């Protein structure tokens, strides 16, 4: 009976973790031809005071904090100013708190927001209209919290910033500048990339016009999307460059189109993939979404929208991607599942919080970092001075084999780089002896710095039942930790580059405590550390809890070429059956090992462990 109750509790927690909050902002016109500002959370108005009124207002950008407990948004007036506000996503009050109050008649229009969790700063980028004499040009503006951080001099060439992203404590933005003073952006312009308001890269050459509308960052590179003139036609393109602006080059693009609205208008990153949303006007008015896999250097179209209007955005969170489609439907994933339908306004910006925050997980706790993983946004990724060296590196999710992902800290170069990957809170009952297991893989294993605890696991105990670990308080509490495992004690783990199982790591000292697991990386020059299939289970009076006998599962599901089988007990024989009950494949596998299914036709199959008769259904597509 106790095992059954524990299993029910785990289902409840998992269901809460998968909750999604979708925020959509934009505007509509009322009968007096005034813009009405709308901000919806899921299917309800989130800020009702500014909807259904006669104000000439619109919302231009949204930005969620990493914890998802605060939403930043811009409020723009037809009088020519844009303010920045913040509001709690869990306990909203009124219209929120004003962060930046634009001076009246400034002519400021903000197009994007970016939040920096390291310094707790909010940035806004856009442009202002010149107000002296006959000068009607636009000048780029960068706002930091409640003040202007950068504003192009009025004597400079026309410019505008359209996209921003924070990375490693810096803010990067992109846009366009005129080639010569007095030329408008619709004539001669070149794409520009900025770091903290200083231009670090540009692209013009033989091109008559190019412009950047979105920017994101991954590891040591920036990825920029926009459009570029191609003869008498236009094409949507994505470029990348290093964080210092060097090496700016086109990465991929669409076919040329005669319509000058052709462009990639939104770009984002998740788990080592870059997602870019394009508009390609014409007879089909296509709005495709492309996915670029950084490690594999491959690009494929994952969504082929065939109709829609053209001011849209894509947001990716936890391997799930959301976009605003035609008729203002918010959709999810490559199959186009409708999340929000037929919104009563023109959607301009989108933010998604996929996971319940500050969740304390009961046993068994497990995270496989796979497609659709529910916990990734709840792990703290704390890196130290990792912008140094030739190859800055961070904790991220790494697609190491056919969409099978792990947590990974990439190697740096020339200087030591460090990082903590910190789990969500895990509750250990007072009568349970808990154990940890995970898989570990060292890339470039000959460079592992033995004797320095360079790959180790620590436990941080929550000081109280109400405690929540955050970026802000992590430095205060991270010094009071207990080491429970080190790769220095397992030389076989860095003797090759294969996967190894670290199992039965004792957590009994933490009975009755809420804990956080810390995976610590330290590296120099070459080695990287992959961590996967993190599982915490427990026993009471020698009786296995539900998590110790983990159910059989395969990932990804649906699958293309490979599946990874979890829940096996040592080396086991498995059979794959078709819908007629015929055995179509037999293999011997260890827990967590991958199996090729490239020889199977599309359809539904059953995988059975012959040792303990556990069965799981999966689909080949």
C-alpha cells in the first residue's frame, strides 16, 4: 500500500511540472480606431485594465525571468514613447511595476527585451525618432533597467536595434545602420551586431540592403536572423559569429523571393539547436520554421506554415516550441497542436513558461534530459568566468546521438573553466535510505585533470522547509555542501570515452532533508563532461520503493533511427514485436543503451524485456 501511495504522489508532482503558462501580447483597434493593448495568460486577460479601453496603446515585447515568476513587458503609446514594466506571473497586481519611464515626446519605440539573470537586469532595444529640424531619421537605443545605456548620437547615420539577448553577463543586440548619413533604412543599409551598445560586427559589401531582426547565443557564438537583398530579390538568412564579433558569415537561407518582406523574424536556442521563424510572402504566404543542430551542422525545415500574417515570433522552452500562426492561433510543436485559439487581437509577442517553478520533488526523482524533458528549466546552470579562453563553455543539453540528449559541459581552452549544474529540490523522507545513480561520459578523456575533483557531485541541504535556491542566493549557500562522489575515485570513468554508470551513491545521511544535487565541472583545454539519466530512489526497511524498479521506457518516442532503452536491470535480452505479435528484432542491451531501429518500417511496436516481462509501446515514424 505504501508503494502505491508513493507512486500516486510522483504522478501528481510530475503533472504539476508539465504545466505550461503561455503569455501573448499585442493590440487591436476599437471603433474609434484607437489601439487597445492586450496581454493574455493562457485563455484569460492578464492585464485587464488595458484591454477594451480607448487608449492608443500596444504591447511590443515580453520577457520571462528564468524562474518564470516575473514577466517584463513594454507598453507603447501612440504619443511616441515606450515604457518597461514588470509583473508577477503568480500573484499579479494591477498593471505591474514601472521599470523604465520614457521621457515624454521622446519618440522611443522598443522592439525587444532581454533579461540577465547574473546581474538581475532587464534590457530593452529599439530606436527613437530624431526631433531636431527636418531630421526624421531613426537612431538606435539600448535601455538598461531604468536608464539609457546607449543612444546613437544625433549626428550619426540612421540606425535601429531590433533584437537582444543576454549571455554571460553581457547584452548583445542586432539591427541595421544606413551606409551614409541621410540615406533611409529602406535604401542603403547594413546589418549590425552590438555588444553592450558597441558595434562589434557588420555586413554590407556588395549587398544593397540587409537587416537583422533577431539574435540568440549558444556557447561561444551568436546567431542572427534577418533578410538580405539578393540581386533584385530577397532572401531570409541566418548568420553566426563569435562573441567578439569575428567570423560573421551566412549559415543558411531560404530561396530568393521578389517580396521585400521576406525575412527570418525570430530566432531562439534550446538544447544545442537554433530555431528560426521565417516569413516568405507570395502566392503561398509561407511561414516556415527551421531547426539548425549546432553540433551536427545540419538544417531542416520542421514546420511548413502555408498562411498567416507577418509579425510573428517563436519561443522554445524545454524542447517544445511555440509560435503564433495564422488567425492568431498559438501552436506548439511540429504537428501544430493548438494551445491558444483565435485571440481577439493581433499578437505581437509571446512568452512561455513550460514548468511549474520551485517544485519540491518526491522520490523517485529522475531526469533523462530527453526531448520533452520536464525539469531542465528548473536546473540552475551556474558558470564561472567562462567567457575566458579561446572556447567559452557552459552547461547545456547536448544532442549526442539521434536526438538523445544529455546534460553537458563543453571543454574550454587555455584557462580552467568551471560550472555547477544544480538539480531541482528533492525531498528525502526521514524513513528512507536514498541512493543516486547517473551515467557519465568524458570526451577527450586523456585531458581529464585527475587529482582536482574536476568532475564531482555535491549535496546542498536546504536550511528550511520554505527555502528556495535561486541564482541570487546560490553564492551564499553553495559553500556549505557535502561531496558524495568524485571521478578521481573512479579512474575507469576517464580511461575511455564511453558511457559509465555511477550507481548506489549513498544519500542516507540526508534523511528527512530537502536537497539539491550539484554536478561540478572543471576543465582545461580539452575534456568535456556528459551527465545523463539522473535518478534518485530509496528503500524503506529494506523494501524497494517504486522507483527502484523503474518502469521500462524508450526515448525518443516516436523515433526515427535509434531508441534508447531505460529500466533494464543489467544486461537483458529484449524483443521487439509488431502489431501481429511477431518478433521483428532481438537484442541484448544494458540499461540506457541505444538500439538501431533504422530497419523497422513506420508503425507501432512493443519492446519486451524477457527477463522480467516488462513491456513498453513505441512508435517508429
